[in-house]
C-alpha cells in the first residue's frame, strides 16, 4: 500500500481579554469581604453576599465555557472528519481480523475434539508414559497426562 500522510496546518491563536483589569478590580473588591465581620444579627447580609459572589463566579465560568465552545469549533469539525477516516480503515481491519481469528481457532482445535474421541494410539502412548489406564478426560490436548500429586 502506498504511504499515506496526514497533512494538517494548525495556526495557534490567542484569546485577548481584560484579565489584568478584572484581576485588580476583583482583588480590591474581595478585600472588602475579608474585613467584614459577620454575626448572627446580619445573617441576611451574609446570605446576600454569598449569593452575589456565587453569581459573579458563575458568570465568569459561563463566559469561559462560551469562549471554549467557540475556540473548539474548528477542532470538533476536524475530529469528526478524522473519525470518518478511522471508520473507513476499520472495515477491512475487522474483516481481516475475523479471518485471522477463525484460522487460529481452526488451527488450535485438536482433531480428537472434532471427532469426539481420543485416538487409540494417543491413549496407549499416554498409558505407557504414566503406567496407568487413563480416561479421555485425563489426557491433555497436547497428549500429556496431568501431573501426579
């Protein structure tokens, strides 16, 4: 088969955003929460602060997910095409693999299993080696006897 080569060009991109500005503003805002003393009397304020901070955190994360989805669109299209090529290659692999497994199974299957009995010659041979009369079950596939304990 002629050598095939995957030729793909990837242009690294950048995401520009106001990270430094947000970091400074958030750091300053969060210091305010470190200085607040929460007590049992202002539990409503505590719950409100937690809800606001969780909402802000969710907004930042949602924006990240949105950017990631947009960023990965070209990759997702590429991955779908690669999977299509892999499926084309997999068809002959499966066919050949099935034939090889069938051949191996036929090659390894002992003749006496096909006919349903052990040949008299093999039984005599095993009997001579061990000095005992052996049943068909006690003779291994390769003609040897089980180890004596």
